[in-house]
């Protein structure tokens, strides 16, 4: 048995061995011939060859490595509450608004996808001055809202995953503060809050950072809720 000049393969079974010949197969070169084919012998008692785990073979500019870095900052609501500062949020929101107005930053409208019993909302933007791009996603289902902010660096790397309820409330209050500061009169002011819900507290805190407040009014139909907010 063997391989002739035509490249056809021949196998011989005998004495517990299989002799095979293949062109280009790693083996001991056959002696006494002018052909460039190789001969290999594989004993039946050998352990079968098992391929190793496959590895990606892509290369070039389109290959960026893993999307998730080894260590990513993850902030729960308690972490956000511990580190967030209203003055810093106001400064960041004002800077982002200036960049948005000048065409440097970009802000995309909210998009919604509906599913039985709930919906998914996604907003995304770029803020070059803050060194980041990102998105905020939140679900509404079973009477509950869950927020998540995903922040990327300008190089595309994932920087942080942040539970976004507290951060969103601060951002909303900060946006009001930026507007109030631009429109304010430089004298003591009376401020009225319409509603005393979850975000009213950050509205009050933010306005106190940019105004000299002589009086603050809270309007809410439920006296108990109104009293609880004022005392809190």
C-alpha cells in the first residue's frame, strides 16, 4: 500500500497498525524515491488526537479585544448616594448643555420598545468635554422602574455600570438649577415647588445652590405628603 504519483491515498491494515500516506502530512520522508510524499504510521493503541480549544484567528484593525475589561466600576444606588455632590452635577450638566448648544455634544431622543406588561426606554448621548459617551436605559414593569447607566470612554472602552435612579434625580434637579441661574435676578427669591414626589428634594437642593432663597413653597394636594416633605 502507498501513495502513487497521482496523489491517491492507500492504507494497509495488519499486525495492529495502520500505515497511511498523505501528501504534505508531517512524517518521516520515504526513502529511495523521487516523489515528495510522506509516510506516517499510527498504532491502534495510541491515544486518539483531540483538537485543543479553538482560539479566535481574527486580526487587523477590526479586532478590538474584549468588550468588558477585567475590572469595571460598578456603582449601586447606595454607592451613588455616598459619593454624589450636587455642585459637581450642576457644573457637569451646564458644561454638557454648552457643548450641546455649540454642536460638540450630541443627545438622542428617548426610544421605547414595548413588551407584554412593560416597556424598555433608552436614551444615549456623547459628552466629549466629560470624556465619555453612554446610554441610560430603564424598564417599567409591574409598577416598578429600574434604571441603569452605561458609560464608555471616548476610546470605546467600558468605564462604568451605574444604577441610575439617584443620579437621574440629581441630573433633573441640576438641569433646573442651570436654567434658574441663567434667568435669576440677583436678589433673595421665593421658590415654589409644584409637587413633592421623588425628585422634588433634588430640585430643592439644586435651587438652593444657585439662589438666595428667602422662602420656599411646596404645592401638593395631599396634606400628609406635603408635611412629610417639608419636615424631611
